[in-house]
């Protein structure tokens, strides 16, 4: 976008922010319509955003938001610079993005248990995203009854989440899945599921409404949640078929069909002795022929653009972050992650390693309105190891600065 167009968009977003500012000054709590069920009021009391109202005997929650961000990168050539909201990778030195999102959640208490359904969508336009008027897509949906949930949700391997502008600019690890979760007691829960293969962008290459389990992923997760900390252990097993790989002559003779798997462990530890709302979180993952489960959301998209060929891989990743609340209006986040992926080829073992870190500051003058500034750094090292072409791009370092403003219902 040209700067004149960017200025127009910025004025629109600021105007929307002013309108939202006036609205949230008048009401800082979620809206609850008269006559809503008691459990609807309870849900609103636990929420920090959204509008709640009654639909017959059910409780409906509507969420909506709009945001604008500007990113600028300074780096050596060859390294993927900016990940757009629609999952494409841009080599531009700067990028502007405007995003609007909305979601609906419907909950109803029945004689047999709790019924819940959700649906969410998004529209975004970014510099260099390959579109003329932006992309509109569904970001997720689900239908659940008690512990059974069917839909397009986050994989059971997901745990670490951070409030970061650059990491949030790419899609999360979602998959069409069927999951059953059973609570063992007040603190412990066990979930099992069957998932489709992970997409690289929201609804770009994968139909989120279909259930293609021709190559299913079997997942298991144990989670323990207490006031002191939350612990996460998970794993997946899949059938990795490389029979159509263009690298077939370079694969080991037994590698055309292999068993892919990944295991992950994570923990979130609140630190109220430093400040209320502060917390430390980390997750580590090891994967064999399942590299889509490694790294942050940005790493997932970037690696899909770097690893051009289908072949057996091994890798591991680790990410840790800290959230600090300075006051009711200011909060900060810092994180660091490392990802290592190595191709297990017969003739060579090319490797790609990525170190990524970021720190930010958010200012919330009133509820539902947020301004942010973030500085990130990424270092990608690619070692072809005798097999040029398996990894695309060059090694290099990049600094990425981001400014943003967002308002939500």
C-alpha cells in the first residue's frame, strides 16, 4: 500500500477506535441483555470482552474486533521477512495490515449436559499478501456436548500462547478434529483425539469443513491445572507417506512410509509475588517426521516456505515467555524460541535452525482499546549439507519493529 492509502486506513482505524473508546468509557463490563439465563451472567462475569444475550434458553456470546498494524524489517537478503495474516510470506521491508474479526458462541444447558457451538471468521489485507482486496475466511468452528468436541480447533499439541504482534500475525496450529476430554478430578484432565494434517494457512490449502482422515493424526493430552501452575504433556502419532516425494532417490530404502510422531511438554507458572497477573510459560517439543508441531506460529509458516520438498525430518523446539503487568494500563511480554529441523536423507542431512525473540509494551487507556509497540529479532541458519534445493532461502538475521492499535467489543 502507498503511504497515502496507509494514512487513510489509519484514520479509519483511529475513528473506529474513538467510537470504541466512547462506548467502552460508558461500559467497561461485557454487555448482558435482560432476561439472559443465570449461567449467561456467570459467563459474562468471567469474561473480559464480548456481548452476551439470550437466544431462547441458550446464551449467545458475540465477539468482534478491528486492528491496524505496521511492521518494518531490517535484515540480510533471503530470510523470510514478514508473515501475513493469510499465511503468505513476504520479502518486503515493510508491511501494513488491517484486520476485522468476529465470532459467535452459543451455549445451552440441557438435561443431559452442556451443549456448545462456536464459529469465527476474519478479513485481512496486508502489503504483499498476494491479494487485491484482502482475504476473508473462517478461522474456526466447533460443536461440543459435554467432553466431546468436533470441529476445526487447535491441535491437542498446542499449549504455549503469547500476546505478541509478530507471532500473532500468522495462523495458529488448527486442525479438523474429533476430541473427547475426560476430567479425572478437579485438577487433572485427559483428552484423546483424531486430527487431520495441519494446514499452513487458514483455509488456504485445507477445507476446514471437511473431515479428511485418510492420513489421520492420533493425539493424546494430559493436563493438570492448579493455582500454583499448569502442566501439559501431549503426543501425536501419524503415518508419514513419502512415496510421492521428488527426493525419493535420496531417501533411505525404508523411508517411503514411516511412522511419524511428536511429544511435547509445557508449564505455566503464575508469579503473583512479582505482580498480579504475571506468569512464566514454556513448551518444548521433539518431532520425527512431524515438523509441523515445532516452534511458534510464525515458525510453522516460515518453515513451510523454506522446506520445499517432502522428506523425512527430525527436529526439536523450545519456547519460553514472561508476561508482566506494570499497572492496569500497561503490560509487557518477552519471549525467546529456538527450532532445529534436520532432513534425514540418504546422501545428505541438510539442517535449518531458527532463533526468534521479541519484547513488547501494550497501553490500554480504557477497556477494549489497546496500543502496542514491539521489537523482534530472528536469526535463520541454513546448512544445505550437500543437497542444495531442499531448503529454500539464505541464512541471515532480521530485526522487525511493529506498531499496532486494536479495538474490540
